[in-house]
C-alpha cells in the first residue's frame, strides 16, 4: 500500500465513504504500477481504471447534491471539473513522456493531494449536509 485510506477522511455518508475507499484502492494500484516501473501500456490501463471510477463517483455525488438541493453544488461541481481537467492533462503527459519519475511526482501532487484535500473539506461539508437532508437516500422508509 502506497496511499492508505485514512478513517479521518470519512464524511459520514456510507455510499460516498465506500466509493472513496474504492477510489483510494484504485489510485493505490496506479501508484504501485508506477513504483514497480510498469510499462506505459500497463500504467495507461490502470489510469483508465482510475478515471472510470472518478467519473462514476463524481456523477453519483452530483446526483445526490441535485436530489437534496445542496446549496453549494456549483462550487463543488467546479472542483470536480478541475480534477477531471488535471486528469486529462496527466493522461496527455503519460502519452508523451511515458511513466517517468517526473510523471509519478506530478500525479502524486495532482491526484492524491487533490483527493485528500477535496474529501477533507468539500466532501465533508456535503456529508454533513446529507446527514440532515437525507432526501438522497435510495427509498428510505416512510
Ligand atoms: Fe466531491
């Protein structure tokens, strides 16, 4: 494990927390592939595996925000877009230079640090909102 899930990053919503943990597992596989000096094609494959889940997770968070009328949705969505843009840039860099140590360092800063910061602040605020506005729960009783 290179990047480990920290329980301090729990936001209090089981759906989101579960997805964040899966995201960390995938990011860890990516960092491991880089550390092991995997060939470009393998790193690209794991990048796609991470990207797929990032999109799925962002879509679900954004749907929860919409369903519950979350007031800070525009700012939150803007942060998601920022990460998507960095991710696209990372993919381009990987295509150009291959999985160099510089690429690994950029990825660590752009992806891992961003995720931790976003979860600790922006997603935590959303988790607090969802705990008092459970309209996003899939078919709660009553
Ligand atoms: Fe988020």
